[in-house]
C-alpha cells in the first residue's frame, strides 16, 4: 500500500510532539514534512525541540529539517496535521486550505465555521458529508479543512452520542471537569500554581464545551450544506485544573427529554455496546471499544484508565441516578490522544476509508 | 475568667491533633484530659502519637498521660470534644452523654438522631434550642451531645444559608466536590492511589451531603422538640478525592423555587454581607467574615484560600449564571478547621455564650 | 519450544503484580500457579487483588485460583518467583528450596546467605557458579535459591561494574538516593507523609546498599564455594523518599584506588560501551543497552527515563569531576522492573540459557 | 522609636512578595517605597502583581504606586532591599550604591565582589567590618551594599559554622540538595517538568555553593579590607529539584582536618547549643535557636520543619558516622525566608544594631 505522506504543523509543541509519536509507528501514514515557527525553521528537529514525551524522539524525525508553515513547503503532503497555536492557526490553515491542501486541525479557530466540520472520530463522522460543499465554497479540487474538538468536549460527546441515539434528545447537561496539566501545553501551568492545589478556571474552556457539544451532536441538513446545532439542549460546563499529568475526568449529570428516563442499567447497557463507525470500517487507530465501562465504585481514574484503548477509548463509571437531573456518571478521556492529536489522526483515517483523500 | 476544662477523645488521630493545636492557644478553653484507645492509654501523649501537624506538639500536652475513653475519667471536664472514629464513637459518646457530660462531636454517628442537633456554627446555632428537650429525653442535668457536620456539607451550607434567607427556598442543588487527602485521616489515602490521579468516589460522602444539608438548613419545630428537614429540596452530590493536602473545593449549581431568580450580583451582595450569629455574639473563633468573596476568575484555590479567617471562613468565587439551573459558583472550605475540629470548638463557644454550659 | 511453567508467590502484592504483568507476555514463561496468604487462598485472583498496575489484569490470570504458599502446591512449576514480604519469605522460601524447587526471590531474607547468590542480571551472572555447591549443601537435585538485589543497590552496581572492570578497584562510594513511592509497596507511603515533602529516611535501606554492593561486586572464590566480598571499598549510602511514582534517582560520587583516576570522558566511554552477558547470550528481557548515557545536563529524570530499555536499562548522566572524590554522576533505575521483579525474571532467563534449569 | 523607612526593589516578583509579607508586620521597618520594572512602574501594586503568597497583600501595600528602580525615587529610604533578577540587579544596585544608598541584596551579582560582604545573618555578621573600607572605596558617607547568600549555601553554612568553630577546619564537604520549586521564582518550574519527577540539575547552583561556602566561612583580614576565602576546604555540590513547594533539604557529608574527628554526639551537642550573634544582640527576626536538632530518624522534612523559627531556623537530623568521610547529616532550610528575603532583613537588623545605619 502506498503510504500517506503527512505534514505536521506546530511540530515542536506538545500537540505536535504527540502527533510525531503517534504517526511514527503508524502503518498507513509517514511523516514527510514538519513545520514550526520561523524561529525554528531551518533547524534540525532534535535541535529545535524541547522534547517532553516519555519515549524518545523517533529516529526518522530527529534529523528532519523544520520548514516554515507555508503551503508551498507542504504541497507534496497528502495530509497535513495542525497542532498550531490558535494565535497563528487561523491564517496559516486558511492559506493551506486555499492552496488545496488537506488539513486536519486540532486548533480551535475554525470549529465554529459553518462549512468546516467539527468531528470527534468515534462520534460524528457523518459530518464529513459537508466536504463537497466546503470544496465548492472554496473552489477546491482535493483540499479540505476538518477540525476536531476541544479535549473535554471530546470525552463528553463520546458518552452522550449513544445515549441520544438510544433514548432521544438530552434536555440538560451539567458537566464538571477536572483537567490535566498537559492540556495547557508546555511550559503551560506553573508548578507553583498547581502543586497542592486546584485552579477552578480554564480560560475559554467552558464556552467551548457549551458550544461544541451542540454542533457535534447536531445534524447536517439534508442538503448536506448546513449544520443544525442542537437547539433544545442546555449545557452548563464547570472547568477545573487539577494536579494530574494526563487524562481529563468529567462528572456529568443529564436529563432526557423523554420521560420516564432510562434506568442506570439501561444506560450502562447502551454505553457498553456502543460500536462507532470507525471501528466498523476498520480504521487502524479506532479502539476495540469506544467506551469502556468500569464497575468498581472508584473508577475511572486518570492514572489507571487514561491509556485504555491506547488512549482512544473513553472510560465511564459510577452510572447512577441523580436527585436533580435524571442520571449522573463519571468519564475519563485521554486529553492529548483522543482529546487532541489522536482525533485528528483517526479523522484522517476515516477520510481515507471514505475515499475523501486523493492518494 | 475561669477557664473551661476540656477533654479530647481520639486525641492521637488527625482530628484529635487538630483539636489540640486549636485549643492549645485558646483564651477560654484549656486542655484538661486526653483520651484515646486502650492501646495508647497510660502512655505519654508525645510517645503514643505520630504527630502530623506542621507546628510542634504544644508543650503542655507532650507529657499528658492518655486516658481510656470512659466517662469516669472525664467527669471533671466541662466540655468533651470527640474526634473519635465512627466505629467506636457511637458507644463511647452515648456513655458520656448518659453520664451527664457535655460532648461536641465530629463523628457521624448521631448526626441523624432526632434529638441531637447537627450544627454548623456559622449557619444554624438556633438548633441548640433542642437541648432542653434532649436533656429531658435522657434525664440530664447539664450534659448534652451536639454534632457538627461532614466537612463538605459544612462548606455547602455556609454558602446556601444566606441565599435561602434572602431569596427563599432552594429547589435543586448539584454539588461536585474535589476533596483534600487530609479528610481521610492518617495514614488514610495511599500515595500510590492519589499521585497524578483523581479518585472519583469517597465512601458514604455523597449520602452525608444529601442528608445533612436538609437537616442543617431545615428548622426546629415551634415546640423545639423536632427537626423539620427541608422536604422540597433536591440535593445531588458528586464527590472526588484530589491531590490536595487541605481544603475542599466544591462546584455548586442551584435553582431557586421563587422565579425570577436573583442575579449573580444579588447573590454576591448577599453572600458578601452575611454576618453569622457567632460573629455578632463575639465568639473567639468566629471569623470576621463567614464568607469571603473572591473576584478573580481563578479563585478560590485551596492552597491560597484555605487559611482565610484562620480556616473558619468559606471562600466563594466564580458566581455566574448556570445554563441548566439558575446560578453556579465555586466554594472552598478548610476541611479540618471549619470542616471538622473548628466547628466543634466554635459550637462550644456558642453554647458557652448562650449559657448552656455550667462552668 | 516447551514453555517454562512459573509460579508466583505473593502474587497479590505490588511486586507480585509486576511479575504478572511482565510474565503475561513473556515468550518463554507461562504463569502456571499463583500463591498468596491464606487469607486470599482459594479465591479467584481478580477477586482477591486490589490491582494497581496501569494495564489491566491479564485475562489468563483473572480467573486463576490463588493457592497457599506451600511447596506441595507448586511442585509442577519449573520456576517459582517470590515477591513475598520479608516477614514470611524466610520460612516459605526455605521450605520450597528443601522441596527441591527453583526459586528466584526478590525478598531480602537470603541475600546475605553464604551459599545463596545475590545476582543483578546485568552485573554478576557469574555468581550462578555457586549453585552446584548450594545444591550439594541442601542435597538438591534441581532446586536452587537465587536472590536479586535491593532496588537502589541494583542501579548502583550496574554503573560501578564496568568502571571496576575497566579502571580497577573503587575505594570510596558515596551514594545519595531519591527513591520512588512504589518501592514501599501498597498501601505503603501515606499521601499525607509524602505530598509536598521529602522523607530523609528509609528503614534498613542504607544498610542494604552498603552491604549488597560489596557482595555483588565481589568475587566467587576459585573453588566456587564462597563469596569474597569487596574488602577495601567504603560505601556510604544516604536514602530519601521523594514524591515520584516510579524510578529511583541516585547521585553517586566515587574515588578509584588507582590514580590518576579516569577522566569523565573515559568514564562515559566505558559506561556507554558496556555489554552485559545477558545481552550477549540473547536473553529475552535483556535490554539492548544495559546503560544509556544522557548528555543533556538535566537528565536522567525518572518520569522521562524510567522506561528506557523497558525498565531494564540504567540511565546515567551528569558525569563530571568531583571536588572531593574523583568523579560524580547521576543514575536512574526503574525500581520495580530492573530493581525488583524484572531482575528475578532476567535471572531466570540466564539460568535457563546456562542450562541450570531442568525443563 | 523612629521606624526605618525601607524600599523594595523587584517588589512584584516572588522574592519581592516575600519581602512585603515579612516587612508588613515588622516592628522596626516600614515599607516606604516599592520598585519594579518600567512595565509595572506607575501602577498600583495590587494591579501590577500576580500575588502568590498564601496570605493576602497587606492593606498598606495594595494601593502603593510602583516606582521605577532608580536611586532618585528611593532617596528617602533608610534601607533598600533588592529582590531583583540578576539580569538587571548589577546595574541598578551599583547605581543605588553610588547614590549613597543602603542596599541589602538577595541577587547574586555582587556576592563575589572583593569589597562586598556576603553575609548569612546567623553565621558571619563579622563580615560587616568591611563596610568602612567599602565606603572608602566608593566614597560613600552612609551607603553600603550587603549581599546574602544563595539559598542552599545558607542552610549549609549555618550547619558548618559551629562545627568549624568547635572542631577546626573542615577538609571536605559533599552536599547533595533536594530543592523546592519556589527557589526558581514564578512562573519558574513548569508543572510538566516536575510532577512525578526529579530534575537532577539547577543551572549555576552547584558553582554558587562551592564558591560562597568558602567566602562565608572564611575570614576578613586583620586590616578589615580583604576576605580570605577558605583555601584548604574542598566542596562538592550536587543539586536537584524535587516536587516540594518550600524548603530545601540537603544531605551533607564532611571530613575534618583534625583527627580523630568528633563523634556524632559531640556534633549534635555543638549544633544544639549554637547561639548566633544576632540572637545575642536581640534582633527581632533572629530565631530563638539558629539550629533545631530533630532526633526522629525521619526528620527533618520540608513540610513539617520549614517553618521552624518562623523560617529562620535550620533544622538538622540524622547525624551519624559516614563510611567514607567522617560524619553525615541532613539539614533543612526555608529557601525563601532564611534562604532569601529573610536573610536580607535580618542582615539589616544586625546593621541597625551595630550602628551602621543612619536613621
């Protein structure tokens, strides 16, 4: 099989490093070009990067020369992954799109764009159906821009999608997060701020959850040109930073529109049997189970459950009745795998399977 | 002024150690007797105790000989504070009560007893009014048993009391906690369980919050003999252990019965101006402000705010609208001061002020 | 190839759990029997165990029934690994040995025994040569008892062995450790003791390092019946517990007997080129490099380097002159892999290669 | 008593914040002027500062307007404390000195200057005797520049000074440190670097310890014009960063020139009875005991011992024989009190007592 040539933008940052780790052993993708800021451009990767992963820099990447993030330098990439910071992602990704390149972006800039899909790979791959319309809007032949979701939103919608499918609309969602420090990048959170502490605020995070959930769980119009956001669902998000390295824990309470609401056991059964499309079509990174149910009272725990399904599964436990809404549970998502770089990669695998990439 | 002679039960444990620290510099109380298990009884305190406070064992306590927790050994104490574990507190405290002693207990055993008040000192000191009835039930002359609340409940009701007073009944409460390790005592939580981790479960904790809130915020019948628990308030509690040493953080969402609900600013104004009875009657340990409002987005934080008001204040921030219920905010309570030993002591100060103690 | 049937004693503890993880995917060994205390015996493993590894209990082990640690129940095991606590290991291991079983033990009890070898697999496999003598002393046909070293000692001797070989006797060693909490087992270190803290003492640890180093780096007499401990080497160990989950860091200063002493660069060259016998004879678990040199100033670091060589490599950095002794450096060893269960397993692989096991 | 008007340079940084906390309740000193970078100058302190102390900003400081760090704005200060970063301290402090101001500096820039004393207040206040010579060199009437030591060196020399006085010259010192994150300022150490980790390197720290120890424990020539550094003492320092908020732990091994060396008990006796000059002359911040001996095996510990003597005491434990040098022990120093701002303040108190300040 011809390998898919990939480029990585923002390759020296924490999301970029995760892209490199995940792609370096990928059977279908090869790392062809890496891009970073003009400060790093021209340098060897090993020299320009403060590497922070727990495995070494892959040998094939060490000596690669970093390019500037300009479309002309990535023209021969079949797919470009963007781990760019939001302050530069807007301009660069648009330049790449207009140059008819294929971009899978982890940045927030175009998530709310009406012709850009916001796809959590184990949840709403049907939103790829807007791509023909997107290409027509931008007069593209093969290019496209696909975003994936905020890390906390990702975990949430994986849990809610099968419930919505099985039990109908969800009227109310209260989600409270306990988020890992790796979500803030590097150097990110100062140790003096988070040791022996909780920070009850993450800038912009609650707004992202409250919006993105509605787009991801919403539908594409029948003309495949417009997203219908959920309009009768109320989402209230409360975000906290806790002293955990990787893995976002989320306490979720929900109320269904249809009453009587399902029992905790019915909820568990539906979550446990959820099989996403990416699994069915055999995507390499798709986890055997999108959702893993833990029956011990004290699970999921970030340190013990974040690597479930190689970081692509969401782990759910403590499903029980809520005295205020209908039901509550706790979920865990690996914020830098499924919650970031992994979503981009699995999205690209889905696009490849669906024939959306010209290789 | 004659000093009040106090006894401390469970003096070698973590709550007992906190009692000793707080009482050792108290202007009205002196430590007269200390009790612990028969394993420690007969030994000097300094020898029997694995001391874990950050200040040294007070000099006057080091050489005190530990007694068994039997009423006969505490007969000459005006007040007995109990930091006993719940597996022994039930029997011992009842023996003390029947011996006509005055017990302020941090244990959970009698919190649900119909003639035992459950008092958070800055919230519901009016519940002391059941004491005459309690004495009559047990045929006591001067003895009484007063409990204080679970640590997380304590923080919650301090915030809710002024709101209920100002805006009427609260219909729904969803509270999610991030609790410190010191709440589990010593050795308590294994470091292997909580490093780089969150434990999404604390045994019995959610049930305590869901019950105790209703008793504390409820009323004593006009005959002063019976507690009327709140009957139209739904409480849903979600409890987590996080890697923090001291200070429980709680994310609270509430809905009022009366609509339209107050604005965030009205809520802030009421919280900020709350003055509890213990302050008004000049109790030594009563904080200048029961509630401290923080206006920075990223506060309260346990490491920075737990010692506010010497650990007797509750700090509240992030008051804002909730998309599902009416309003949400984050609060912080020092779990081993106001949330445990401090409540017992301040309750005793109130009882003293009210003339309920025979000194 | 016929698989080697293995038994695991102390299978529910932290060392036992590590044995299970490492053996469950081993190409030569299969887990045949598991033993634990009589409290657990008769139960299924999954029910008796508070599992603390970050991967799940291997499927084949979950339903295995735990046996009592008696030789009669492990008679059909080719090799028995012991992760027993020292308070019971002495008696049980001796019973197994006398029953002519093969035991590789992580316990400290027989490390100082004059006919029991103390083997760090990447350092002194030549000490297996005492086995014929051991068998003769105990009248064994195929049984034997082999111990591996204390976790901190293990890291130290891996660094010192090639230096001793290349530059002659080491006169003085000062080693100061910063040890991970996992070294204390479960529940082990209370979070209240080690959060935001260092504990400058680990019971018995300094004595172990000061003794075991001399036995491991010493020789077996030419008659292969007696260990000659190093007699002219002074070892001073200083042990601390730090808030790290896995991986012991050790700061080492040494002085050679032969002067002038080698330069830091000569030291680095010798360490970097060290190839241990286990690598040469192709043992499965032997790391590609026993010693990995890091050239960055700020390495090795436990979180980033502990998994080097799957936990079987020792990582060394900061090799430089010492103003008091000759040279100093910092090393890192994975305390529960090479420093514990992994040593036992690699020792068994060596014994298998050397034809010491009857399979 | 007329209060001493003080200025604080670098007032918004972590050392500056500690100066403010310590000075705000000082009986002799008042905070008169505060200085910071031109970016902050002109703003109110409360608005320009990311306050990180666990107590609130003192009321009297909140509204103070920050000045630029120019001598003309601090002319009316009797004493100026400098918590400046080393990249700007050199120029600014020299400008202040030449303007005849009195500066007590925590910065490293002039510690090696031949006419600037490097004073740990509980160790070598006799080095103030160079001030007349310094004034003559710079043609000053009342100004002077006094530095205090690196935080780790501070703890070390407090322990060594009484030993040197009692037992004669120390020939060799090996010190290995485990340093708190607060020593790196704010934001300082990234949480991703230090969670579940040790960093075995702190830039420039080992060199500081190896030099400053020799100057502090050395003597001023009889002409009071020149420092004689210890010339026959070898110091080897090994510095590590550990996940601790405040308090540097140091493992020290030493060898005396005079043999036989003192016994551990003799060492303990000398350390325990050490009374520094600052205590004798009644300086306000001088601790009752400069050195506190802990007899428990597992002490000192940073979380439990750092606040001993309000952070001005050094706590020492585990005094015992060393197999390589003569004796070893573990010490703890509060790195931001005695190890930084506190030293500057206590030095100023000593200068005041000695009549070196014109008030």
